């Protein structure tokens, strides 16, 4: 399976389940990744920022890639390979592809400031991993502090045939999606899959602006599937109706610093992972925060039976 610019649908971002002692919880890995496959996810992304990738040892990272490829049963797996240096990036990218990954995702380091620096960085990254490895541009300025305009993204995509997807998580980013689709319409940008993130917070309108699908990690990936499917079917009101029901929990999960803790707590409540543990350093939830999430889940369950835990 090789990632192409025709990729669409929902590719959940998988968190890494841990035991309370910090070891990887492989039983929960199987249960969670199996759930993603079982609900019909179109693909999966592992070792992303919400997967606590920097906290993993190289052997652990590769083991997670192999497990995800096996559990996704032929559906594409994208592997985050962002690293401070190109040697580590190249090593993980090549090993992941040999293990059956479909492509890799690369975020720019926070040292880049000018358009030429950003474009030059991706050229060096492609030299490092090889032009035969399909890659995803991760545009996440809220975390990386790197501002990529639609024009810069076009320059990168047009310079490298192996660039097949944009993970769009600028905020606000709706106009950027429209600009990129405008470039394609006028013929100045090749076909490029645009998958959106930000925890799903803007998925309803991002799909209407021309996104191909969702590549994020909300604790109810079924909701992401609902919105993508309904928008593509032209059922705008139905998509917004189900989205609005989940919006309070989506918003709560989007809090900087504790978003992953919220997500893991809900996944634990759903029975998809055994523990809400993160590998240290980590920020957890207070008892009051847990009670607030429980309250939101109870309200959500009134309208969506999948939240009846």
C-alpha cells in the first residue's frame, strides 16, 4: 500500500497506550488499533505529536509501526518521522516503509522563519528519506510556530513528486484550504490530498471548503466518519447536526497541554485502552476535570448512543 494524492476519508491519529509504569500497553494497542480498523477507518497515522512519539525509543517506534500495519489489514498507515536531525528521520522513514507503511509525515522545526527556509528544509528532508517515499506536509503552526502560506505549500508540492498530502491544521485555516483548491482549479497546483486536523474542531466547514477527509485523533472517530460521509453525500444539515452534538467535548479536548489527557481518559472510559497513562513528562487531569468530562459524556449520550459508556 502506497500513499497517493487520492487519499481521502478518515485516518485517525492513534495515541500510544501506556501502562501506569510507563511501558507500552500492547494489549490496549491491539484493542485500540483494532477498533480503528473495525469501524472502517480509511487509514491510520501513528507516531504523531499526540502519539507521544518523542518519548519512544527507536525499537518501540518501529514495533508500533509493524503492529499498526498488521492490524489495519491493508489500509494505508502514515508514520510521523519528524525529528531534530535528518539521520533519525531517514532511519525511521526507511524502516517504516520496509515494515509496510504507506508514507511518512514531516513537520518543520521551529527554527524556520522565511519561505525559502521552509522550502529548503523540505528539499533536504526529501534528500534524506529518498524521493521514493511518499510524504505528508504537516502544517501545524500552533505547535511548530512555522507559518506556511498556501503559496509555500504549493512550492513544496510542485517541487517534489513524492509530496502527496497536506495535513492542514492551521487555525484559522479555512481560507488556506480554499486558496489551495483555487490553485488546483487554475492549474498551478498538482492533485494533493488535503486532510484536516485540529481535533476535528472545524471539520464541518473544512469539508465544505474542499478537504478530502480527517486526519486527527478525537476520542470518537466515528463522529469524524459521520461528518465526512454526510458532507460528501451533500447532507449538510445532517452533518452539522451530529457535529454540533459533539462540539462541547471537541472543544474541551482541544485545550492546550491537557488535550491528550482528555482524549486518553475518554478512550479509557470507552474501554478502548486500559489506562489513561501518558509517558512522563506528562500533564494529567484533576478529579474536577474528570468530573467535567464525565458530565459532557453524559450530555452527549442523550443524543449519541455511542457515548453511553
